[in-house]
């Protein structure tokens, strides 16, 4: 059995697919590159695949499969300048995953189109299907990235009453549902190290006993105090909150951790 391949069509399909894969992989890996470098990497990958097809060894499928890893590594190295061996292998796996989901989405869309368009799929239809699949995956990657950033957001906490500026890195934990059992107000969690630094700001008459439950421990009670005012600064806005309850946690937040506070998500609400 013989197949007729048009090398120009193969090059166009490969280059277009490489552009999509490099764009998706760059967003996941948080690597930046100019449009020229992305285009150069995609063209290099397409040329390497065309060269592998032209080599008269074994079948075309096996030749493409054997060249997949070297091709992806070369594209990543040229586009994002990733040269470290371990990072290059990791990036190659990420790109392979993008290729798997991109191909799966394309197949799903093309199977639906076959019920409408009779006959074989043309090059233009394949390219349009690839672009639609790319847009879908781009939305998915953006959604997952925003979700991760929101759950791991770092803000700067400043306590004006302390008499000195104390910037604090706080972890915004969307899973923190700790509240005062009496008032229902949100409760932030701070380390003992931070508590010692801002102890002068605590209002003893506003002491709270906050019960909690956590993994590995059935129940417990945290000593909590009220701060008259804190300033929350993030990349987009500055928020001033009054009468903020903070609970001192003697476990769970190591002293060497860059996060010395677990911020309640309700404090970022206007």
C-alpha cells in the first residue's frame, strides 16, 4: 500500500501545529519569546519533520514518532532558549501533553464536521479545526492558570499601629473558611513569629477563642486577637480593613516559610 504525501501540505500543517503547541507550552511553562522566535522554532520543527519523512528508513509513521522528541527539544531550545537537560525534558513532556489534548480536540471537532461536510477533509478545514481547538485549549489553560494564581496569591500586609512598617507575605487561601463562632467574621491565621512582631497591636479586650478542625488533628482552639486596621496591597488595588481578627497558629506555618499569614478570601471583597 502506498500513500501520496504533498510535502508543502505537510510543512504547512506541521508549522501551524507547532505554532499552537509552542504558544500553549509557553503559557504553561511561563516562558516568554518574541513572535519571531516562535515562528523560527515552529519552522525548524516543520523542516525537521519533513526531513524525517524524506529519509528512506522504516515506515513514515515510525520515522515521525522517532523524531518527535528531538524535534520538540530543538523547538523549545530555539524558541524559549531552554538548554538545561532536566528543564528541557520537562518542557518536552508539557509540549507532548499539549499535543495530545490539541489532537484529541481536533479529532472530536472533525468527527462532528464529517456529519455536515461529506467527503475528505481539505487542508483549509483541517487548519480551521486546529485553530478552533487551539482557542478552546487556550481558554482552558487561562482558566486553570487564573485559578491557581488566585489560590496562591501573595499580598503585602502592613499594620499602621505597629509604629514601623512591617511588610508581610500572606497566602491567599480560597479554602480558608475559618470564622469567629460568635460574630461570623472572617479569621486570618498568622505564625507565632509574626505574632511576636505585632503583639503590641493586639487588643486584649477583643480576645477570641476560635475552634478549628484540621487534617491529622480532630479539633482545637486558636487564640485570636483583633487588629484595629490593616492595609492589604496587591498588584491591582489597596484595601483598608478595620477590626480584623487574626488567630495565632503554633503549627502549620514554619518560621522559615516566606508566608507568615494565611489571608481569608473575604477580606479582598469590597
